[in-house]
């Protein structure tokens, strides 16, 4: 069973949710997983009933902390600077270090699991050689380039700090075609919906794309990546997958592939169980390698 939490580090607050608590016993050698959500979602993205990474991890004995990134839910806001994604990475790297000190006892290290804009943030964290023991990086919903109309749509938004995407529009771009998700979706995902900083939408479709290869080239830990076959937010093909993989020139290993039968938010599709089981297996493998 999961519950909400608040963590404070360096004068900043972070809300989120975790499966760590009464009744949870970590498996021997299990890593601490820290999960980072994408844009327009809170940490509840990882805890939707029937699709919960936290619940699935509990059955495997893997402790998970899903953090609300800056500007989301109860987490402190952040100034965007030149790149709000890199600004996220800087403060979250330090916050995860503090979380590791509090929750990491007995674990061999941390594995990051992240989606979409959160995947870009997690990649930047991994590239920064954090002081705490990072064991692996598992990401989804982030690739090489976006359709031109996506960038144009975000640039056409009014000059306001945040926006809430209309639910029908959001569901259209986050989900694949009918038959790739169950009857309870997309409605079941709506409790995790929230406003998004417009700066994130502009950064992920602009500055991040320009920086991606250089930042990915500094990641040294094993990488796991899945991209929804019908992802409408990224130009998605095997060639794009191959180019994305090629960016991780220093990674210990790279496992990246199309997730068949899924749209952008794989966690909310019929492929959810397959993705999450593979992510947790990857995390456990990273932990085993670390203690050998």
C-alpha cells in the first residue's frame, strides 16, 4: 500500500508518494527506486490503481519513492533559467541525495525510473555523476525529435507560467489507438492530471533536443528505454530508436526498444504490466551487479 510523503532538502519541499512504510519489507539487495513523472502529471502517475508501479514494486520487495518535481503538487517551485529541465535535474540530484541518506539503509544504491520530461530530467541527473550511488537509468516516452507541429503548438501558447491542457486534447496525444488500453482508460488516469509549466513544454521540444546527445553521452550507468509504438509526441520509428541508443556512448549497457501496442504513456496502456515488470527486473539486475 502506498502513501503520500513530504521531504525537505536544502530549504526546498518535495511532495510525493511511496510504498515504504508499515507492512513493507524490502527484498534482500533491492535498490531504492526513485520515480520522476512527466509533464502535466503528478507523482500519482506511478500510483493509479490497477496500473501502479508502486504496488507492483511492493510485490517484488522494491522500495519506490515517486517525487513531485518542482512546480508540481506540494513541491517547491523553481526558476527556469536557461533550461527548466536542467534546473530540475540540479535540485532533484541534491534532493535524491538527501532521500538516499534517509531511506537508503541496506540498499546497494538508487535506480531512476522516469517518464517523458521526467526522463529528460533523470538523464541529466545521471549525466551529472551524482555523489550518491546511482546504479541504473530506466526511462520511457522520450526520444530524438518531435513533430514540427508540436513545437509550433507550444510556441503559440499565451505568455503565462502554467497551463492545464484540456482533458480531451491531452487524452488524444497521451494514448494510442483504441484497443491498446482497457475500458477504464483514459478516465482512470485523470486523477494524476495537473497543470504544466509552459517552460517545460518549450524546453523538451527545443533546448533539450539540442542538448540530448551530449548529455546522454555522459551517462555511464546501464540504461533501459522503451518508446510507445504509437507515441504521438515524438517522431517514433526504429531509426529514431537506433539514433537515441547511439547517444549513450559511455553507458555500461543500453537496452532500448519500441513498446508495441502503446501510446506515449505506456504505464496506462495494456502494455503497462510488461513495461513495469521489465523496469523492476532491470532495477534488480543493476543492484545485483553492484554487489557482485
